[in-house]
């Protein structure tokens, strides 16, 4: 997003259920030097949303989508973007929406009453060009040097409920239907936006905060499952466990209680353990893993191919699923060695009676490759990014 002069083109996101309208608003923005993206549904919007947006064009009247809920989403995410509210409704609706947005701490650059003339649209882009870059003063400096949180900050975030689960869909390879969701932790910081787990899981493990973190993520994810079941959905989820959790001999009982007390069933829940974690203390892990399996939880070996588990350990381990690490999927079509690892992992998983999942699938070519190899499930940006529960669709 830089032009020839090296200056950054301000990013703008457009949400309208009418694609023609999206294209029109995007074309004018592109001509005026913005980097526009558009989408016609909330799911894509939630995925493309980022903290550094300069402006958001938001249609308030979309079938099956509630502009007001989107305003709430932006408020919850402390969006610094300047909003342009669009609607064919009368001006009172637009005014009410503007007040609501401002009440939630959002900035409103203006409203567009449909149908509008291009000059009005261009005038709003002029306003977006003139306002300060929202991330520059507040966030940019800190974002530029990757944020390194400390234990006190993470402790406070946990206490304030800022660490929450996102859900990434797992798809059947044959029918491309959603089979489940992997729960991935996100720290939603009011100033910094979304912080990924790579920036705080190792810290939590080092500082003795991982139990609390795991606990809150699991509780929130299970509460969400109960809510989904209330809507007639039969959710299946996968939870990531830290190697440290496997040292807790009470884990199987504690987890089972969390699950059954919400009217849920352990056979709808898979626990993902990385191959490297498994190797760190195989005997102790095996104790806990076996007892989890006896309580009918699914068990998945995550990031398979990055550790050095022996065939014997795999053969005797109680695993139900093998996830081929995304690094091998990424390189398999350009590097013989990676393809060989993917192929043999799939075969090994199948020979030992496990379901095989390919993760990090980003292209149709990779999808075709794993289909040919017989993987059962796929996960990756091609099919769906991690997203908050409100934006997750089971069908
Ligand atoms: P993971 O379990 O291997 O999770 C998959 C990671 O790959 C996620 O990163 C996901 O966002 C990302 N990803 C998914 N599809 C694609 C794709 O197509 N391309 C690319 N390039 N990446 C993709 P994320 O969310 O940053 O998580 C990183 C790691 O943090 C996870 O790796 C997992 O090991 C750990 N983690 C996440 N949530 C938790 C948690 O609640 N507890 C524990 N203990 N660990 C967690
Ligand atoms: Ca995982
Ligand atoms: Ca993985």
C-alpha cells in the first residue's frame, strides 16, 4: 500500500450488500489515492477489518445484517477509523445511527443518503484524506516496534476479560462443509487492537499465567458452544492445550466437569497438543492423554512433522487426529522434501486410524493436492480465517 513517492495510501473498507455500490465507492476511492477493499457480508468484513483503517463506508440497510450490530462490533474493537454511514432510509435513521456510533466512541466523517451524486462521495473522501491518520499518533509507533507485553499487562488483560476466543472453521475436504472450529486465543487491547497468541502464550507459560489463560479461553469457548446449542447448532470445537497443562493430573476431571456442567459432550471436543509438547515429557503426558481419551475427548497431534515423535510413540498414543503442520503445506508444491513429508504424514495417520487435517491451506492448488492425498479436513485462509463467534457461520 505505498505509492511511488513512498507514502502510504490510506486503507478504506466498504461494506454494502449491493456489489455495484461497493464497486462504485471503491473505484472513486482508488482514483482519489486510497487503498480500498470492499465486501458484501459481515463475515468478510470481520476478517478484513483491521485497526489501521482510515475510513469505513457502512451501509445501514442490508438484508440479514444489522448495521447497528456492526457499529457495536466497531465500538467493541475501539475502531479509530472514520465512518461514513450510508442508507436509503430517511435522514432521521442516518442521524440516529450517527449519534449511536458517536455514543460508542466512534468517529463519523459524514453520511451518504442514497441515491447520492458522485460529488458528495468525493467530498467525503476529501474529509478522509484530511483527517489525521488514526493509527499514526496513537498506535503506529508502538505497532512499528512489535509490542512486547509484560506479565503485569497480561495479568490485567486477563482480569479485564480482554483475552477471548476466536474461531477458525475446519472444513470437510470432500464437501467443503464446516465440520468444526479451532479455538484460537486473541488479546483485544483497547489501544493496540488485536494481539496474536504468539505474542503472549510463551509469556503466559513463562510467568505462570497459562493456567488462567487456558481456563478463561476454555470457559468462554464452552459458554459459546452452549449458546450455539441453544440455537439448534451442534458445534464441534478444538482447543489448544499448553504442554504445561498436560502436567496437571487433574486436567481430565476438571475438563469433563466444565463440559458436562454446560450440557455438552466430550466427544464433540478435540484437544490439540503439539508434537513438540508431547515429546517434552512423554510418560507424564501419556497418563493425562490416556485418561482424557477414556473420557471420550478427541485428541489431535498438532504441528505434525516439526517434532521427532517416534513411530512407536505414535502407535501407542491415544490420538484420534493428526494435523500436518502448515509449513509443509506451504512448501509442498515447490519443494520435493516437503511434499514427501506431507505424503508420508497422511499415510502414517491413516495407517494408525487417525483423521488427517491439513492446516494453512491458502490456495486452490494446495486444496487439490491434499484432496489427492486423501486428507479428510482442511483449515486455512482459503476457506476461512479465525473470527469472533458473532461472525462464525456453521453452514
Ligand atoms: P496452531 O494451533 O498451529 O494454530 C494455527 C495458526 O495458524 C493460527 O495462528 C492461525 O491463525 C494460523 N492460520 C490458520 N490458517 C492459516 C493460513 O492459511 N495461513 C497462515 N499463514 N496461517 C494460518 P494463531 O492464531 O496466531 O496461533 C498461533 C499458535 O498459538 C497456535 O498455533 C497455537 O499453538 C497457539 N495458541 C492459540 N490459541 C491458544 C490457546 O488458547 N492456548 C494455547 N495453549 N495455545 C494457543
Ligand atoms: Ca492448533
Ligand atoms: Ca498447528
